């Protein structure tokens, strides 16, 4: 009798595990695939809160702070698409950044687009 109960309970347990795995599991969606050169690509949009030579501190709308490194290879453009320079970047300015995310958490900018003027020109 005990052996039968154990067998029935084991069968129910196995059935429940199999059933719950297919019913309650999240639908399978394949992970996006990135080309090898894109695996560190990163974009952000935010406001410059600090500027030093070669480095911007950018605050996003989600209260996250990012350190963005830029150099002479970084493409900087104004809102209308005309070329800009590092001298056009200043605190209070809203920007869009596309670049590579390093393990340190810093972003090395490939492109910076100036989206809007702000206050606190540096």
C-alpha cells in the first residue's frame, strides 16, 4: 500500500513538473544575435553634467550616470547634421552617444549628436 502511494505521488510529481514546465514557463524567444564587431556597441541619450578634456559625464532620464570618452576620431554633429567639434560640447547640453562599452563601464564614443541646447556653457 505504501509502495503504491509512493508510486502514485512520484507519478503525480513527474506529471506536475512536466506540465508546469510547458504551461508556466515564459515563451521561448531567441536571444538577439549580434555580429562580433557589435557585441560592445552601446547608445545613450542624456544631458552633459560635467566636461573635462576627452571625457563627458552624461546623466540619462533614468538617473543613471555614464562616463563618455571622446577623441579626434569621434564624429560630432549638430542637430541639423552639420559638423561640430569638442568645443561645441558643454554642460547642460542634451546629446545622443553611440560607441563601445568597456568593461570599466566607460563608453568610448564613435558618434556624438547634439540634440538640444541647455544652460551652463563651459
